[in-house]
C-alpha cells in the first residue's frame, strides 16, 4: 500500500485507546480516534464517582499516544464500500482500516417505569445524573439498587459505606459469576455495611415508580432513588451500517477479529463477537482484544499472517467499599472456581487493578507494542474446544428448526 495507511478507531474507551496507541508504533500509519467525549472515562470507577469517593474522568493526554488524532464526535454511519465514516456534525472521514470499539452501555429496560424513574450507571452522564439525584436527598432516603452483578454490588457497597440506606435487589442470585464461596464472602461484607439484599426467584422487579420498586411476589420496596444496573447493550451502529452482528448487536468477526463482511474492518472490546463466541464484556477482555485487533492490522501491513485470538487469564474483581473487595479467580473457560481473595487484601488488589488499567494504556502510549497480556501462553486449546462444540451444535439446531 503506497503512502500512509489511515486507521480510524471508533470509540475511546479501554479498547479504543489501547488499539489506537498500539497502531502508533508505525511511522507510516496515521491513527484517528473518534469519541463522543473529550475526556477518557474510567468506567470501573463510576460507582465511586456516584458516591463521591473517587473520580472517573481522565484527560486523554494522560493515556493517549501523542501521534493519535482525537476527534470528538458521534459516528452515525460506516460506509464499508467507500471505506468512510460519517459523523453527526463533522463530515466524513476516509480510512484504510477501521477498528470498531464502540463499547457497551445499559440495555434498554423493559420493566414498566424503569426508563422513566430509575437511574442507569453505565456511562459518565448517567453516573453524574445519579450523583445529583442522591445529593438532593438526605442520607436516610431509601435507595434501591436493581441488579446484583459487579456494578450493582459495587454501587450498593459504596453508597452503604457512605451511610445510605441501601437495598440490593438481585433478580436471582447475588453475584451470578461468583463461586459459592465468593458469593458468601460478598454477602457477609454487604451485611456488615448494612445493605439489605433480596434474592431468589421472586426477587425480580416488575415495575418501578417514582418512590417504590415492585417485585414479582407483590412486595413493594420504598425507594426514593432507584439505581438500574441490569443488562448490557451495545450501540447499533454496525447493524445500521449493514454489517453482520450477533443477536445483541456486536460485530461478527473471525478469530483475528476481522469482520466477516469486510477485511478492512475489525472489532475490539465489548462490541466484538469473534466467531459468534464473544468473550465476557469486561475491561479484562477489552484491552487484550484491542491489542489483538491492532496486531492484525499491523501483521497485514507487514505482509504476515495475523494470529488468532486467545485469552488465557480470567477473573472478576469487585470493590466492596473502600476497605474491602474480592478477587474471584476463574478457569480458562471463564467459570469461577473456589479460590478467591477478599477483605482488605481484596480491596488492595482491586485498587491495583484500577490503577494498573491506566498504567497499561499510558505505557502503550509511551512505548507502542509493549502490552503483552494478549500473548500470555495458554488458552488456545480451550477456545478451540468451545468453537468445535459450537460448530457441532449448529447443524443440530438447523435440523431441529427444519
């Protein structure tokens, strides 16, 4: 390819920044990062922003390579045939390669009243609105957090530690990803903080009003502020642009993270669905996926065969206020095992993870190509086994449909 190679990265979260920084290692590559905000949002700290126990906004100059051009705007369309992207207000930009790293947000709630009266927490503006709502109420006002995944648990613990009256509605079990032992540890910590949690088959929310949450068993929980942490969704940009996606809307790719429709488009992070077997939406997976997508582009520019995806390290890290946390270890199928680290040491590990994320991005900005977590040995055989199992199931599903 003669002259400069122009790469556009859509999305300035963990995946987008890592991919953009990594691509900056070649002088003959120009990189444009398009993001809706002028600052980086450290999403794993949004619950701290809500409780005013920490900040979640970082200047891009602290994590983005100097050679990457930042464009603040919203992409409304990807024109694969023309190799261009259109922004809502700033015109059209051409690319030679495109990395789709739009991330994820809250899924549109289907429960009556949730969209009107509950506060999601997945993006910065949501967290800021929730913080304002909490500031307007006294500490004695009842707060209900709906959803007992990491975001729900962290938000409930953070607010309870600040003296809030918090009820956590699990909609099933507390911490579905956690091993039974880890779940027991989290439950004990939440109880110490004064969090009331409602779990079991009847702990599903059927309606949200201005001052209450109604459960499937007819029980009503008083709630002056309802926090909604149920479900992830991804932007529909790929689908609207005519690209193949999975049922959730993630871009379908092969194992090199290349779109099944176009060899010049790649995906990374929460919005990627490699071989229709996506990794768990998480920061843990976002940056290795981004490094792999960037390496695929760099390999093609060098005339080399790109390597396939593999991920060999899985875990889940949850803060439980400022003085406790849990680090849940998992196997190579991303299933939690009986080993976990909790209490004060768990909090230290969680904090190290949060600071380490920014350190990884900043180091990649200073020295592109230095990130290595996506190349840790192992994990390939397990994923290949999963892919074979999926392929074996596909004909059976087709036969049943017929």
